[in-house]
C-alpha cells in the first residue's frame, strides 16, 4: 500500500488531483489508514495508469470514468493505441531536432515546414477518440478541424489561450461573480464555434480537466498566472450547476 503522497511522487500526479479523482469517483483509494490517510494498492495504481493514458488523448475525466467502467473496455487495445501515439510523437520530435540542428549549422536556405507537421498525430488522436468516445462532439470536432491548416489551428489555439489570460486578469473577483460567469460563457461559445457544441455537460468535464493538475493545468497557469486553471475550474463548476 502507498500513501497519497507516495503515489504523487511516484507518478507525478499532484496530491490535489488525486484528491479530486477520489471526490468524483474516478480513482478511489484502496483503503483508509487509522490516521485517515488514503492508501493505494497495485490495482489502484493500474487504474491510475489507465487514467493517465486517456488523459494523453485529451479525454475529459467524466469520459475516462465512463470508458474504464464500461464492460467493453479493452486494456490491451488501449495500450496499443497509446504506443502508436507515442511513437508518432517521438518521430515528430526527432524531425524537429534534425530541423533545428540544420538551422544551427547552415541557417535557413529554403522554406521547409514539414518538421512542424502534426497531421499524423492529430489524425491518430481523432481516430482514437472516435473509437473510445463515440460521441457527436468528437465527430463534430473532426469535421471542423479536418481541412484546417497548421496556421489556422495555431491561431484558434492562441485565441483560446487569450480567453484564459483574460480569466487571469479577473482572478481578484469571485468565481461566482457576474463578470467571471460572463467569461465562462465566452469560453463556452468559443469552443462551440471552433471545435464542437460545448454543452454544459461537456464544459463541466473540461473544467474538471483544467483544474486537475495535469498538462492542461500547467499550460494555463504558465500563460495566465498561477492558480488560474483552478480558478477557471471553480468558475465553470458554478456556471454548469445553474
């Protein structure tokens, strides 16, 4: 058995995130010590690995719970997909390294952008999501993003991050305030316009993911200020409960 602190150190998942996973029923501790500490056995750690696997595919925590608790969940198939996705990412990074070394040695002698092409990764991720998610939102996402150029995707991603930066500018307000709730509505509308119909159910899942301590949390906090991701998560939770 491992304590929540030991699990956090082993996996890199924050204690806050582990507490949140317990709260929403995604990863329950195997036992509680006499002192009240959460304890995790090997089976719980295996489930945590599966959670992190689907987080890499950018599933919401709610969808991950639904997938893992489904009778049709096939761990071997999921691991095969993860290996393929990581291999594609490895190839992409290797191409970027070669490109950067070439720039360092020779400078820019032609306009070559192939090293920045993530189309194979994006397509594979979309296929995996379609298989596991099988939802209208993922189908709509695929339809809206299929013909976008890398430049268009980057601009849309920058627009999304700008909204989080705007959240960072109003963190002195309560998450329940009208100003902050209006910003949540702006976020919801932006996602609907550029990705898929962002219902309150979907938005609630995104909010959980933003504040759960993973890559999304780190990216938002890095661009918008420490604590912004958690602030947005709390604001979304209030918005979706109305």
